[in-house]
């Protein structure tokens, strides 16, 4: 088993190196754009897998965090000089907002079970979508708005490599997280929540922690998605966005982390 684990790690490293080399040996703009979108949605799907695959939580409102990241980056870059400083600031602000929202929403919803929780998260995501439609002075409603991005990110090869490195980094972080004692508790909650409680674990804080980590990763994916398009509108809050993450996770393999990456590429 240890030998098989080493072989799989070596295979992943080889694949990562090949992906890094692609822009320099195969100059195709369309291919870079497609692969970049795969990396972005792989991050989004991995964030959803933390909820579904490792905690056993089905959410229909995961798009709210994706949308928070997209709108935070879009608004800050549109209203200020499109520099790397403001881009990094938009990531920090988006992460802070997603932590706050995921904590509040988690407190209000994670006491509910199964489809009751799923429907309430859908309601919260719908509230964000309605707010983005009505607050036209900030979001321009359904029409959305375009914005400029830092010169460093205009180059498709540079942006490709940034998205690839972020996907690899997030995979490694989430892999370490899921293999930790905390990850083991989340998987125990997934398998049998009542038994985890009987062993003395307070389930709600663990669920909220999983929700916060998942929300932060989804927010990063939303920021990268808006940056890749240089445009954002209310569709980022739509239920279809959450369903995309759900499908990617299921197609690739729930509870695997590598599965969401494969599912993102397939979808």
C-alpha cells in the first residue's frame, strides 16, 4: 500500500509538471482558456467536496460564496486602479466577507438536517442574488459590468500558471486538512452524526468550521472566475452554479479531492 501511495504521488507530480510545461510547448489561446477554467472550477468543486464528501452536508446555496468572491474582485477593480495590490486586496476582502457570511449562515442553518438545511441555504443564496439584482448602483443589476485587470494577469500564460499553482496548493492544503484529526472527526460526522455526539464531540462547531473552509475556497474560485472573464453579473449567484459544483463532485468521485478535479475537466 505504501508503494502504491508513492507511485500515485509520483504520477501526480509528473502530471503537474506536464501542465506547467503546456503553455511553453503548445501555444493555443483557446486551450489555455479551457484549462484555466478547469483549474478554477476544480477549486470550486473541491470546496464543495469538503461539505458533501467529507462532512455529509448537501448545500444548494454554495454559489453565494462563489458570487461573493466574483463581485468583491469585480467591484474593487472597477472602482480603483487595476493593480496587483487591489487584486490581492479584493481576495483578502472576499475571504473576510465569506468567513463572516459562512459563520452566520452556518449558525442559522447547520442545526437543521438533510433537505431542510439544503433548502435554507438555497434561500440565502437567492437573497444574495436578489440583492445583486436590486442594488444597481453597485452591481448594475442583471446587466453586470466589465472591469480591467492588472497587466500581469492579462497575459494568458501567466494567469494560467497562477490558477494552476493555486489549484495545486489548495489541493495540498485540503488533503492535509482531510487527513488530520479534524478531518477524521468530519468524516465521523458524515458516517454517523449521533454516534459522534455520543463520543463527546460537539458537532455544530465542526460543521461550521467545514463550512468556513469550504466558503473561503469557493470565494477564491469566484474571484479567479471573474478575473478570467473580466466581467461579472448576477448569474454567479444562480442555483445552476451550485449544481455545477455538485455534478463535478459526483462525476469525479465524492470524498476524494482528486475526483472534483476530474469532474471539472469532464463537465
